[in-house]
């Protein structure tokens, strides 16, 4: 009886290990750096998100990032003052690590003129 339970437990345990390894074959450690297009300076605090997922990260002060993704997923890059960017992770990778230097293009936004008026008149501020 003990041998049968031990054999059953061993088969279930080994089967779970093999299944877990099989499903993790398409995971990739995706890392890199985000830089500006005109001067190649690092871009800090860029939002990086896997398209269609609730997973992502941000770059650090020096523009570096790292996250776990699946082969074939699309990664979106966005930051204030820059145009959004996308990168498709190749599904033909032979390794579980992949690096990228993402170049962000400046996005100039012109705002309309704003005039600010005081709440009080000049006569209210005169001293007696």
C-alpha cells in the first residue's frame, strides 16, 4: 500500500514539474534601455506595458528596464513629451533573454495662450 501511494505521488509530482517546464519555454527576460532619438540621452520613467495585458514596468532614472514577457507579445512604450512606440518580441528566439535599445521621438505639443486676470481691482489693494 505504501509503495503504491509513493509511486502515485511521485508520478503526480514529476508530471507537474514536466508540465510547468513545458509552459515556461516561451517566457523571455526582456530588458534594455530607452533613449531619445536626437541625442541618445536616457529617458527616465517611461511606461512600458504588454499590449492587451495588465503587466508592465517603468524605466529607472537611467532609462533601463527589465520585465518578463512571452515570445510574440507586443510591448508598448509611452512617456510624456514623446511619441508612443511599440516593439514586437520575435517568436523565433532560441534563448530566454532578449535586449533592446528603444528610441523615443520627441512630440511637441503647442498649447493655446492663456490670460490670467486678478480677482481684485487695483483700488482694493491701495493702502489708506
